[in-house]
C-alpha cells in the first residue's frame, strides 16, 4: 500500500492508497466539498419557541389540518414533543411541536430532553428549526433563544434555524423588514441564526400561498437537502476517516523504519 500524507496548518492533507483493484487519492477538503445526496422531497420541521406564541397553530397551518391542540387556555397545552405528518404541495412533511423553550411547567433539563426527542422523532434529522416569535411580544427571554438552542443542540443548529413570526395581521400596513430594522434585539436574533424569516398572517390561515413561500425558504437554507443531523453525521464520518488514515500512515511509517533498522543491522553484521 502506498501512503502519502501531507500535513498543513489547517489539517488538510492528501491520502493515497490502494483499495481493491484501483488506486484512490483524495484530500480532506475534497471530502468536505462533496455534496450530500438528497433522496426525495420529504421535509422535516421542528417548531421551537416560547409558550403561547402560536407554535401549535403554525404546525396545523403548515399541515392544513388540526393535529396539535391549540385552544385558548391559561396554561400551556404542549408539555411534550408531538409529531404529525401530512402531504403538503405533493411532499411528505413532518412537523414536530415542542414545549416552550422557557417553560413555566417544565425544568430546563426536561425541556432539553423533549427537544432531543423532537430531533429523534424527525429522524434522520430536521431540515429546519422554526423559531416561532409572536409579533408585538418579544421578551428578554426570547432574545436569548438562539443561545438556549445552541446550549442544547450545539452551534450548528444556528444555520438550520429560521424565524417564523406569527400574528402577522398585527403588522397592518407596516412592512416586516421595516419592523425588524426598528428592533436591534430582533436583528441580533436573526444574525445569530440563518437570517431567514417568514410571517404567518393569523387572519389568513387558509391562504396556502404563505405556506408555500415558507417551504421555499426552508428549501433555500437546507443545503442540497441535507438535514441538521445528516450534516453532523457527515462531518463525524469524515473525522473518523481522517483518524483512520492517520493511523494507517503511522503504521506504514513505523513498518518502513523497522525495515530500515533491520537493513542497517544486517549491513553492519556483513561488514563484521
């Protein structure tokens, strides 16, 4: 087997060897640039956010049917992760509703556990986390939503998160972009995630165009169909490959020096 390993400061390297009947050669950068294949048009969505911001209602709107309980109540209705599926514009869409990120009924540990359940229920992983915010009510707790998600799921959750504004009818004649420009804290939340946002008008829940536009935006941040955990799995797999290749190199190098030492010893013995 031929092994060539060139280290650089950025840990990129070239690996060359023999596999089966052919030679192979690739770099770690080439591995990272390889596209992830997208096997179908399924879409998996996890709704996150504070209590009583309209997550369950948004899930029902996306699926165009009542799957999540969202009647008016003084107490939060969603205390566990709930999954529902449906056909939306010819695609199978999975929506997982979750308890409030800052639940008044559950501990932080319980919320964390339910969020991880939501990820498992959307296996092999959600394409997007919809951070649901109610227009006209943006609390100090909600300003830390992305930090909370990062602490629970890791930093890569940010690029798979977009903001969904509910109660869009409250904007009336105000443009949503102008509304965002006037709120520095809201701008910071958008900067800390994918930067994408969408508005649901609660007085036009039967308007399927707003759902179609949402799906288009989700597709735009789902890199070639890869989901949050698929990306994580892909990077972990490449990390394992890197470790294996380094081990192969070190073994081959050790074998080479062993042969060299034996040759030197035999040479000295012949001279004697």
